[in-house]
């Protein structure tokens, strides 16, 4: 989206309709975001241990997770003030606004019988009040006035979606409408919540005095107006003054020793005193070495505001003439939507507040205050709309067929005679690298560590059967994906195919789900690194996670060949290791072990084996197996960067069968034979031991066990490398989907080496989840992440089956022969897609059996099924947005020119045929955003061999 496109003007009637649609869409998106926040709060409370003692101090175990989740940090202090008043000196740092709302809303809930009185009513009442205090639509109206573009205003408001200060924004909106009394009352209300509310008085002064003075409107500069301005400015100061005066009467007027703040010559203020004493607020007091990580966390928000303010002030020469109204209208036009004179007070206010927060407060306050400023969202909107040099995304050639697919990355290596296009991927993965990645690229923590968890939960027989079943499903799934990836080698792979052949809305939800899957997989692998290191030491295992994270980001930030070469050698090492393990496993089983005894199937007959935990234990292994096989479907993602995909992709898919048979099934059989399911520390809350290391220990070689553990650590590195690469490419694909992007265009920005650098940074940032191990234990955290990723993998396989079913149906419906497919698994016709969809759906339903029976476990249930409602919500949200945007497009699209009578008659005849069942079918497709298979373009993005591919084939033959 360019600035010129955003700045296009429409008629007032049309703009009114567009604004109405925008407000409805923002209201719906705001409700969805609040729903997701509620789910996140409750799930985090259920999954993570408490990080402070607040709930244990005032609430017992009878209260629900929802209530206890509300009692965190400042909520504890606010609720205490609301319940018992200010009993401690430090509580004077909190203004009365929030406690009053909690008290009033809590009393209302108690009177209505919806909550027990006391702390539960206060917490629930405060939460309900926060839900209803929505400022998104107010921010949209304010942005519409200042930016003068509905689209830009919608983007700025959509970037907020969370509760910011409704009173602040309402007062700013009243200022632009010259409703000065309302503005003063709103700012006064804002001052009862935060001390920075007193700075809002500047907007009243600016509008009532500064603007008339600069515009030479001397008729507005009267004594009466000046007096009114003074009175209106004084009103927002009253809450702050009254707050400090109350404290003065309490502490300074009574007999006895007077606190030191009472003697302050600049004015006795308890607020400033307690902020300095208890909250570390003061000039450069927070600037210490231990607080550097806190500054880094807040850096994006502060940089966003600072960059926008510098940009605006550097173009002040274009703004000043608008203030003085000394130029012609044509001279006042600006290349930027954000260089309007009315934005200037917001820039000055935002810059002043950002400087105060940077040098005089801690970052927690900054992260609360800056999101309440409209300039924060205007700054973010500017980056997305006008795209400065470091964030610019040039036009990328994309398809417009139902928003179905992302651009094929043709061979753009300069050495082959073609100049690289800007912001496109590079086909830098050779056949050697792709084949090795196919063999062992995704073998990692799921096989080396996950098998220990599977053995402990389900036993040897359950593990073998479940891994074999999931392996069969994965193989058929990869055959189906291979057909589509060979025919249409595009970035985004099966996400693009689901969008193209099934539903753009479903494709949107699936793409974001799979990106999150890859991002969480990186966090899971970093957590697994902590578990692997426990074999040697327990000293600060997070240090290794940080170092591995830095290494992976550095490798992926270079050329794609660096990723391919690293993955090639790590995969080669894993292949050698698995083969060595199979040999050692056979020897250990027949008697070459420390006890010099034949093991055979002895571990299958010990108490509890071979089916540990009955059906529940058996079902539970499915999700772990799905985690272990995860990543195989991402081989289709490499199609966008693979040379000669029509030759290499079929070979990649065919390797999968042998990989599953040798590396998974045979290894799991040997693990079940040699390692008992009740082996000490095999899998518990704090640790998980690799069965591969245990087998080498049983062989009697500690050195070999350490070497095996080292190899497992490199496999963690390889799996994380693969997940980071795949997640980056998925996010890139989301940013270049046409005609409507699924992600901000900044993620399509690539380096000169063809690396989507901002997509890489966004994907790697989710890895911060691995540091939660400090609170819940590495073993338990890894288990939760494993469940989430496993279910996400299953959703991906289900979607591949769905996309394949629709693709094959479209191929036949449009009369194209099967012989035109560049790769075809004929033995899967026609049952393959149905088999995948049915079996994967069954796995998703039954694998959480133990979370419901015999006793319901909220933590396990959420980890097994949280992905399903998130997918549904995202699908519905995008479906709603598409409808809103489509309605807008129908309104603003000019009428087409009249056609000739013959064409009109033919069109009327064709439309008359669309009756009865066909019409109902079309309505259902439109309602659920289902692609019409009779019109989908099967030739778009179809791979055409280039000269280099022909030469390579001739050399191989």
C-alpha cells in the first residue's frame, strides 16, 4: 500500500459508508482480541506456575483460574486500596481512578449476586470494566481527523485493538472538535488514573490560544477566552493536587515527626516522594547494567515513537506554512499523510513524554504510557504505509487468483545470467542439500528426546504402534503435498495451496498457525538444549539457549546457501549417528551390555508394559509422535528456493518412506527393547533423558554416551535451524499474498542475499518462551510446547489433505488429464486425501483422552486443544474482515461501462441458469469464503522448466 493509494479521496457519502464499515470491523476485531487475551490469561495461569505470591496471600484454592489470573502486580495494590484504603505509604503512588472503578463495579456484581463480595468481586469488576472501556473506535475517529484518510485511520486503530486510555483519547477528540469543556472533563478523568494526565492540558492551550495566535485570528484572543482557558486547564490539575493535599493532611498536619517530603520547598508532593523511594523513578536512576535487558525489551516501542517524531520535526518546514496559512492550497499538499499541522501537538506531547520516560522512569511505566498515545500507532502505521528505506518492500510479482498463492521464486542467481529481483527469495538450495534435508533435516528433539517421553507415558508397544501409524499418515501426506509442490513450487507451500484451492480465510488462519508452529518449535528446541545440557551440568542452562539462538539467527541472516550447507552437514551427522545407534542397539539387545545378558523382549513383560496407562497412555503418544514427525511437511516450503523443483521435489518425497522406516520405526523398536519404560529420570517435570544416550550407557561406554549427547545437542541445533528457516519463509509468504496481504509488507523486505530479514527477526523473537523454564521446569515446559507443536503439525497435515482433495477435484473438473501432473502418486488416487483427513481428525480428537478421563486436567486439555479454537477464531475474524473490505470495495468501485446488447443478453441468460441448488451452493461458498473450483486458475504459478534445468537433467542422464 502506497501513500498515494491511501490518500485517494472519495465522495462524502461514500466516505461515510466506508467509515461505518471501518467502525464495525474495529469493534469486531476489538472483541476478538479481548477474547484471545482472556484465553491467554486463563491458559497461562493454568499452564504456568505463579511468579509472585499475590494469589496465595488473599485467595484460597477454591477460586477459579480466571479469578486468580487477575491478581497480578499492580492489580494487587489497586484491589487492596479499593478494599481497605491506603494503609501503607507506598500505596500513595496509585491514583484513585482504578480503585474507585473496581469498588463500584465490584459492588454492582455483589448486589446482582454474580460474585462473592471482597477481593473476587473487586477483581472481576475491574476486569469487566477494562473490557468495556474500549478506545479503538475513538482512536479511529481521532486518526481520521488528523490523517484525513479512512484507510490510514483504520490501520492505526487496528494496530491498537487493546484498551488504552479512553478518557485521554476522548479528550483529544473533543479538542479537535472545539468542545473545550468536554475535553477538560475527560482530561480530569484521565488525571485520576495517571499523573501524566496533567500534561494533557497542553492540548487545550494549543487549541484555544496557540492556533488562533499563529493563524492571526486576533478576534479569538479575548480576555474572556483567556479566562476560560485558564479555568479549563486548572480542572485537570485538581485530581493531582487533591491527591497530594489528602496526603499532606494525613502525614504533615498531624503531630509527631514529619516526613522529609513535607519540607520540600518546591511543594510537598507525596507522589514524587514514593515514586523516588519505592519505584526507582528519578533522573537516570534506572540506568544500570542489570536493567539493560529491560531497555532492550522496550526498545521497539520507544524507537517507534522517536523515529516518527524525528521524521515529523525534520519536515517542519512543510508544516509551519499550514499553521500560518500563508501558502496556497496547492503548496500545502504533502507527500506524507502524517505531515499535517494538526499532528504537531501530538508530536510535541509524545516526544516530551518519551524523553521523560526514557531518562526519569523505568521501562515498565513507559510500556504502559506510550501505548495510550495516538502518536505511537500513527508511527507504526507510517512504517507500514510509507515504508522508509530500511523497511521498504518493493512491488513483488504475485498472483491475483483468489489470493491463493505467493510468487514463485524463479532462478535469480546472477551467475546464471539473470539479475536478482528485489525482495524475492533465491533458488540457492542444490539437489544435494535438498535430498539430505529430506532425509534427516527434521530429525531432532522429537526422535532423540521425545521418544523418552513417549516410552514413559505409553510403553514400548504403544510407542511402536503410534509412531508407525503416524509415519504412514505422514508418508501419504507428503505424497499429496509432493503433487502440488512440484506443480506449483511457490513460497508458503501448503498454506498457499489451502488458500488457493479451499478458502482464503482458512488459508489465512492456517498460515499464521503454521508460522506460530515453527516459531514455537524454535523455542522448544532451545528448551530441549537445556535438557540435553543437564547430562553434564545444571549451571545456568539458559546461557546455552542464548548462544544457540544467536548462532541460528546469524546463519539464517546470511545467504540461503549458508542454511543449506549447515543443514547438510548436521543432517549428515544425524544420519551417521542413527545408523551407529541402530548397530549399537542391536548389540546391546543380544548381550553386549554392562550386565552381559540377553535382553530380547524382556522390557515388554515388566510390570506395566507393554501398554503403559492403558488406552489413555496409548492415545497420548500420538501427539508426541506428531511432534517427532513435525517438519516433514515443510519440505514443500523449500520448493520456493529449490533449483529444478520438477526433478528434485519428487525425489525428496520418495526419500521420506525410507527415512520413516529406518530412522523412526527401527530406532523406536530398539528403544522399546533396550530401555525400560520406568527408567529413572526418563521423563519428569524437571528433566528428560534421551533413550539414545541411555543405550550407549548400557553398552558400557561413558565416553560414547557423552559423544551421543553431543550429537543430540547438534540435532537440536539442526532442528532449530530448520524450524527458523521454515517459519521465516512462511511469514514472508504471508506478506506477499495478493490481492490482500496476510501480514505487514515489512516482512517481505529481503536483504541483497534474498533473506527476509524482518520475517527472520519476528520468527526468532518467539524463542523467548524458552526462558519460562526458570518458572515451570525445563521438562514440563518442553512437554507443553511439544503438545502445542504436535497438534499444530496435525492441523497442517489435515490441511494438506484438504487442499489435495480440492486440488484433485479442480484438476478433474476442469478437464485436465492426470498425465500433465509433473509428479503423481497414482496409488493414492482417489482415497489419499480422504484417508489423511479422517485419520488426522481422529488423532486430534482422541489424543487428549487422559486430559478428560478419568479426571479432567485443565493444563493438559489446553495444551492438547488450544490450537483448535484459535484456528476457528482466526478463520472467522479474517472472514469478517474480508466481507467488510469487500463491501467497501463494492461501494467505491465505479460502475463498469455498459456492454453491447448481445453480451448483456448472454450474461442475463447465464445468470438466469444459476437457480435452485446451484444458487444455494454458490451462496454457501460465498458465506464461508470457499473457492469455486470451476474458476480457479490451474495454470497460474505452474512451473516452467528453464534452460538451466534442462542442462542439469542432461548432465544427470
